[in-house]
C-alpha cells in the first residue's frame, strides 16, 4: 500500500518552528520515510531529482509569468546537480530552486528571499516513539514583505499545497 502524506504541524524540536511567528502562510506534511537511512537533505534531493514533469512545467510557467513583473527566475525543482550527494552541499549553495540555509542530519533549511517575500522549507527527520518509524515532516513558512508578496501568494498558496503534498508523498514511496 502506498503511503499518503498527513497534514501536520512543524515539529516542536525543529529549527523551522522558531520561524513560524508572524508567517503569512505556512503548512506542514508528514510521512513515514521509504528510505530512512537518508539524512534530511538526502530526502529532499531524492525527491527533487524525480520531480513530476507537471510540477516542473508549473515552475517554468511561474518563471515566465513573474519575469514579466521583474521577479526572479528560480529554475526548476528538479534542477539539482545529479552528481552531488547531500554531504557535498554547504550553506549558501543553490539546491534546485532554493538556497541551502542550514543542514544537520535531522533537518535541512532551504529557502529563497527577495524584496517581496521570504520562503523557508524545512525537511525534518525524526523517529516516531510509538512505532519506531522514521517520519519526515516538510514544513513551508512564508513571510511576505509587501503587497506584491501578498498578491503573489494568491495563486501560489493553492498550487503550493498540491505540489508539496505530491513531493512529500514521494518521500514515503521507494519507487
């Protein structure tokens, strides 16, 4: 049976939890890890490298539309270097559409910041005390800085939910 993501909250022991106050938007999804041996960044890289084509097409469309308004082109989620392992990345480097902010074995913070909004995504790895399963929680926190950021979030928030749920589902499936 295929694992499905569960709507969740940011893990209380996570670094992303401290970034929740004042957030304009946030969500979290949890799922048992199909490959529990991977560290937090490894979980993200595995899923990003196999991003469904419809998601990358949405990113291409997003980049074309926001380019008309002077916002930056983020590239594609699948645009991660296929030859790099999680241990090869250091804070400040680009990892697909994000910049690596911080990484530990249990949590990675990835984000993007511009004049209009700040986005931080956490991939948090923990062991469930009840059943011993490794659970991955992906939390997204967005702080808007102005009306352009709020306007941007109108179509992005619902699209994000569909994309996040799809990507987290892949964390729980080995194929």
